[in-house]
C-alpha cells in the first residue's frame, strides 16, 4: 500500500513516464528527487506535518576547511513547513522546483533558470496567487533544491549561460561529438554550462598546464599569438567571473588530467575575488566547492608591483574608488588569505598604490608583451601567489 | 623628395615595418590608412592647414534607401582641423587611432577596442595631457576612422567581443582549421568577431535556411531538440542584440549561400529592434549596413497575437513599462516600418495588450512546444512579418 501510494505520488507530481535514456547520475538524482516526495507522502500518511530541511546558505553557515583548503557549508539547516503561514509558500515552491527538475530529467531535457521559472510559473487553481511572482523568487529555490539534494544545478538539468572558451591540445567527446580543441577556429571551443561526465569525456590531452585568463579579449591575444602551441598548454577564459561550467571544467581538467592551473587576472579586487572563487569556492555556493574548487590554483598576476617592475606608463593607472578599497579589505580578511603574508602584502600594496591595473594595460608596453615576456617569465621563474 | 617625406611620415607614425603576411584586404586598408597620413603631409608641404573630413554619424545624416531597403549614411561631413583649438585634440586622436590600426595590420595582430585604447593611451610629451582620458573618448574615434575610410572595424583589426553560437550542416575554414559546424558539441561553434573572408571561408553547406534566435537559452532548446537536423537548417543566436560578427556572418551566409533568414525574437520593443537592426542596419552604425543588413530577413515571432492564439497562461505576461511604450512608438515610426500595415498592427496590438512576452514563455505550454509546434507551424504556413 505504502509503495503504491509512493508511485502515485511521484506520478501526480509530474504525470509523465521517463522518455529518455537516463545516465547513472540521472538515476541517482531522480532517486533523490523522488525520495524528497516520498518523505512528504510518508509524513502525510503518518499524520505528521510535512517539512523540508534546507541547509542554510549564508556566510554564518560557511567555514574554511584548512585541511581541504576550500570553503565548506556548515550543518545549519532551515526547516520549511507546509502548515506554517510564513513558510507554506516557500515549501510549495521547493516541491514545485523539485518536480520540475524531475520532469526535465525524465524527458532527457535541460533548461535555463529562466526556462525553469516559466515552466513552473502559473496561477494556483482557485486563487489569484502566482507560484512565483518573478524570477528572483525562483532562483534561490533552485539553489535550495541543489543544496538540499547535494546535487549540482547541472545534475538537475538546469544550466547557467554559456560563457568561456578554450583552446589547446585536448581532444574530448562532447555530446557524442569528438572535438579537437586545437582546431576550433579563432574563437576556440565554447565551454558548455553542463560539463559533467554524461556530457563530456576527455579523450586525449598532451598539455602540461592550464593558463586561465579573465576576459575574452586577453584570451584572444594569447590565442592569436599561439601561446598555447609554444608553451603546450590549455588556454581558457571565463568572461570575467567564470560561470559554473568553466569552473567545473577547470576542476575536472586539473583533477583528472593532473594539469596545474595558473590564473592571469586583473590587479583589482575583482581579479582577487575571481581567483578566490576558483581556488577556494564561492561563499554563496559553498556546497559546490567539492566539485568546483581548485585549491592548488596559482595566481601569476597582475601583481601590484608590476606597475613599477614592468615600467608601465602612468596613463594606464585606474584610481581605486571607495568600493574597491572596501572590497580589497574584505578580501584580505578572508580566512584563506588572512594568514598568507604574500597575499597581505599584495593587497596592501594595491591599497598603497591607490590604483588598479587591467591585464590589457600591458599592451602599452607592446601588443604581445603579455604573451611573449610577462607570462613566460612568471612561469619560468615560478613566480606566483598561492 | 615628396615621396621620401611620405615614407618618413608613415614611418614616424608607426616605426615598424610590416612583419605579417598581408591579405589583399589588409593591403587595401593599409593603403587607405597611409593615404590619410599622406594627405596630412601634402597639406603641410603646401602650407595648408591639415584637416580630416569625417562623415557625420547622427540620425540627421541617416536615410532609409527604399530601393535597397536598408539604412544608409547621408553625405554630411564634419571637418576636423589641426589648427583649431576646439578640434585639435580630436584631430590628434583620429590620426593616432589610424596609426594604431596601421600597426595592428602590419604586425598581423588584432585587438579589442579596449586593447587599442591601452595601446594608444599615453601622456603627451612635455604636457600633462593624456591622449585619451578614458575609453569613452576613444571608441567614437574608432568609429570615425571606420566610417572615414569606409572600412569595417574588423578590417582595421579591431574586434568586438565574441557572442553568439552556430550549429548546422555547414563546414567552414576558420583561420586554417576546418570546422564541421554540425559536430561542435553542446555549445556549438562560437562565432568569432572577425568573420571576413581572410578569416572564414565557407566550404560546404547543405542547409536550406537559417533560424536566428535571440538568446543562448532558446538556442539551446532548439539545439538539444535537434531542430536543425529535422529541419535541415543553420541555427544561430546573438546573445541578445547580435554583435557585428554575428550580423556579418548571417549576411555572408544569406548572400553567398542563398539562405533565407528567419528570426525568432521576444515579443517586446527590444525584439522588434533586434529585427530592425538585422534587417535594415543600425542607426548608429549606418555605414556598415551594406555589409551587415539583410533586407529579406523575416520575423516569425513571437507575435502580439500569440498570447491568445497559443493559449498561454496569464502568468507569463510581463507588463509594459513607460520606456517600453515609448520605444514601441519610436520603432513604429521608423521609415521602414511606418508604411507596413502588418508591422503597425503588430506593434499596436502589443500596446493594446499592455504586456510583452519572452520566447521562453512558450515553455509554459511544454518544454519543446517552441521547437516542435510553434516554429515548424509558422515556417510551414509561411507566416511571418517582413
């Protein structure tokens, strides 16, 4: 009886039988999603008030694991109850997002967070109440389900936007297509949002390391100068703060192919923060760190001392504003930076300089200074921040 | 003597001899750039005040060419003189940008507008004056040089950011790499910023048409559902307002391979505007229309009547704001729309509806409604706006 009810409950949430061939990972995610619904049915049958426990996603519930050198979530949870006026709506939304993800997996389809919002948005029967008033109401619930099930968004078949490209001596299988990333034209291989093993398998790689740069404009300079050929590396960018697909791709390349990761980012708080997220994980999405963070990633520049050292023109200075100064101090006090003297010195010197520098500023030396002198020297000298 | 001086002048601007193998197009652009410098030398030798005539880039100097069905620049020019206090700086900046582009072409390198800014920014000797105070001062000068020489930015070796992807039965050569655009993995072929013939050659194409969608999220739905396989087409997106690379790529595919272009965009003023730019060219960059505009492009949706016709849920409506209403009226009065009754009706109905719709709203029917019903029906019925 209990078993039959469970099946019925799962069907009611969704109404469709699996249509797609499921990967092992899909099956596991699906089992977790159905498990979530099963607990609700169990509660109802045992006349207990249904609830969901969602790990707290806040700075207060984040800690730095020194041994693993990455950010982790603590064990605090928020209980979300159906029979509680202030929680009933978010309870409903959480179950709704879970059922939407179940539908996506069963149909073998993926969608964006915007798509999932539209898929689930409707006026609740017999009321004037919307399931979600706007996207901003839906996005955190997606994160709740991710963290509640310990699944990456991508495993729930929801993706972020594509951003980031890659070029280098790497052959991979992407959705059944064999891709030679050294022969993908001037824009390189476009890194998808979902790069889990069900989508992407590495086939062959002769690269010795990864150079990750902040922006497509810098990437293009390195690509055009064939830096990746001369130095036998993989070259990536993430269009600023790298999206999850890029972070997960770097993590997989680093761990599965043993490739060191070197980051070339702007000499500003934003550049430091990008490095921090790549290395230790992001505070907002701490639960992802296990599969995203690269604790061994190195920061090769730009450094605060490069202005003098490289003899840059004063014209390229960009004055720090109040926001920059505040951010820099915040970053300096991160637990993973606060005991590292070289990092403290680095950030102090930027504050003392009073200006920031973009990687593009090196162009003022000459167009290819960054690819022919700056980066090769730093790599040859093993000169980086850790 | 005159000849020698000219060489000297050209060298002074730049200081380096050509290092790269130049394409025919590069040679022509280089000749135009050197010609610009030569005229200055001539003026100086003839003791005339040097000046540059730059076509005026403003709505007042733009007209709609009904026969060619695209926006064109008029013949108004602004004279920029060296010996005029209010013009001397912009005169210097124009010559400086031209010399920077000459350097790029000679070295066989490309850069972003940000890179060019850094390349040229410096404190003028013996003064505290910067060549450019910020990027905003440099960007319009790049456009001045483009329009002054009737060269596309890409021909001056300056690129915009990459944005936009393509999938479909098309094989092309990109920078020497043969790319089969039907086998590029889940994110497709990343359309580069520079797609001129020196970079990209079409080799083989069996597609019958192009479907251009607004955003990567929609593109991904079509790609995942293999719409391009079932309907034998090329599928592109431009990440919102398509960058020049995407527009030029569509233009070349349309003209060189005779592929009709169908656009699937949001039902809002922004969607109309994207269509307008793809079709007739952009007002700001009217001088590019000849190589960018696709006067035969069709608009297959979303239409203002689709809310009722497709039976969409009221939940997906997004109310028009004042800005939307103002933009919609502006667009309705464009010379290329104002005499087209179907377009007037379309825009009037959106205003009467009082709401806009994103393509993603069709997901509320079902995930693949847009790829399996909406778009195939519109194409089969030949139902579009022109």
